[in-house]
């Protein structure tokens, strides 16, 4: 898979949405029932959520490409290949659980699985956890999408991510593995661009988090 393949899938879904408006209406309903910890400052909350969702979806193939490039440059392609393959299959070979969800709604679910798998990949290795490669804004974005997908389905998706992670790297050996070469190669212009993208994703769509005891 190349990012362009998935971006083409996204473009097709956007054209479908332009005719139906289904996803925008769904987000309008979601906007009025978000937790108090999430505030939308824009005067059209549904539009803010819509643009956020599209950007979040478009980020997934770029994230896969970035991780793949860093792994290759660090000589760790074999180690990261299972994560990349699993994240790719969410789009190209969705499970029976996902097939019935199409359009941007379905792509948001697939992107959530991709981003959450990569987040867990970072969290379950000591070297990457200590590197601060992943910003809190990425976690906030995932939390927001969890809310947009809705429970209990989003919890089922998280359980599926946990199972996939255990299958790929469910041993203490992975946590203790020295992945400093990957971290070093991740500190490059491509990753910096991605970091800035995450840092501004919520802000440019007029969405704020105020985490307390809620989420």
C-alpha cells in the first residue's frame, strides 16, 4: 500500500459524502453529546469535527509510511513489518467486523485502529516510550475519535488492538528491546512534520481538551 492508494479511497468516500451528507449529520449529532472535557469553539461544531475527522483519516497512511521509512533506515524493517502490515490491512483487507461500515464513517474506524495500534507500539517499548516521539495531542485525537465512534463499539476496537499487539509483541523481550536506532532515525524532517501536524490538528479545527477526572 502507498499513501496515495488510501488517499484515493478517502477521495472516493468524500465524493460519496458530498452527495449524501450522512457523515456530517452524524457528527452534528455527536457534537451535542461530547463529554464536558471536549470543547468546540467554532461556530459550526459539526463542520469542525468533519474537517478534524478527514485530516485524522488522511494522517493514517502517512503515519504508516513514516514508520516504515524510519524502520528501514534503522535496519529494523523485519521487526516493524508486522505492525505496518496490520495497520495496512485495516484499509485494504478489513475484517468482517468492519466491512459493513463504509464511507468516511468506515474510514474513521479504520484510521482509529491504525493510530491506536501505532500508539500501543510506542507504549510497549522502553526505548520509544522514553523518546517522547508521540505527543499528548495524538492521544487527545485518539480519545476524541473514540468518542465519535461511540461505546461500546470503540471499546471492542480497543480490545481488538490489544489482541493484535499481544500477537505481534506480547513478550517482555519487545519492551526491553533496544530500539534507539529507530528513535534516532525518527528524529528527522518527516517525523518533525508529523509532530507539527498532530500538535495543530485539534487547534486548527477549534477543538480543546481539558482533561480532569473524566476521560
